[in-house]
């Protein structure tokens, strides 16, 4: 990894990846990170930063806003489909979990900073194990309700663990939904489901696909898509 300092963005981290076919810009906790194809000259990366400086300002600004919106502390409640997640003060030096009715209670170690990167990852993994099991029960049920209402046959439904890809549909009529849908409001869960159901007829994202998806969404596809893109996941 190569690191250089930019007057505007501070330290910029450049890493090469044999799988990369273009430059990928991300904002990490330690600064701006750029992934480039192997053999890509550092000077070309620096030129790309200069050429895209205005867009990168927007990217960095949005990342700062997201971090502010992700701030958690003991006593907070995280919305979750089928039952919220409650962060409570604990006495153990590790996270403890239990259900109280539909609410997943998380007992946090005393004085812990829930916004520190590694702590948040540990919290997310722990909560994720419980939410994944709940998702296996409630998400297929919700999909079947919507598909039945629309008169659409679905071969099978499985639950995945991806965050970037919330849904997937095969030509055989098999649909996979990510358990991360559980952190979305119900109307956005339904939007993702309708999106995948529209793929049963159109496997692309053509105007015909969007027209069908929009009909399944009651004419709100564009609005729901924008809401999904701007949604901030508190756990990851």
C-alpha cells in the first residue's frame, strides 16, 4: 500500500488489486482509500484525484454525515423488522444477548465506546447472528405474502448475508434476500422484494423492468429507490 498526503483530503491510501479493472474510491476511518488495478502508476491515481476533486468532496462529505448518523450509545434502540434491538448497560466485559419478547436485548460492557470501529464490528457480528436466524423465518413469509398477492410463482427463497447486494433472482425463479433487509423500514423491504419479483419476468433493468417494478410498488418505485440508496445501516 502506498500513502501520500493531499492538501485537501489529508492522507490518501492507494492499494492495488488484481481483480480491479478501474479505480475505486472509498472513504475509510483513516481517510480516503483508492483501489487500482495492478501496475497502475501512482501518478495516474494522483491525476484522477485532481480530475475528480469535486466529486470526491461530495463523497467525503457524505461519509462524514453517515458517520454522524451512525453514532450509537447505551440506551439506544435500533429498529429491526419483527422486533427492535435494545442496547442496555451490562456488567460483563463482553456483549451478552437475550430476547425479551420480540426485542433483542444487548447488554454492553461498562464504559465501552460503541462507535469505535472494532467494537462496532463486534457488536454487528453478534447482533447479526440473531437477526439472521429471525430473517430466515420472517423474510420468506413476507415474500410469499407479496408474491401471492401479485399472483407470481417463486421456486424457492433463501437468506443471504451480503450487505451490498440485498436481493438476487435467478432465471429459474429462485430468490435470495439478504438478512440486512431486517434493518430497513417495512416499505423498503417490500420494495426490494418487488424489485426481485419483477426480475422473474425481466432479468435486466430495462424500461420494461422498471415499469413492472413500479406497478408492483404502487407507483412509488423511484421514491423508494432513492430512500433505499440514502438509508444508513447502523450495524454492518
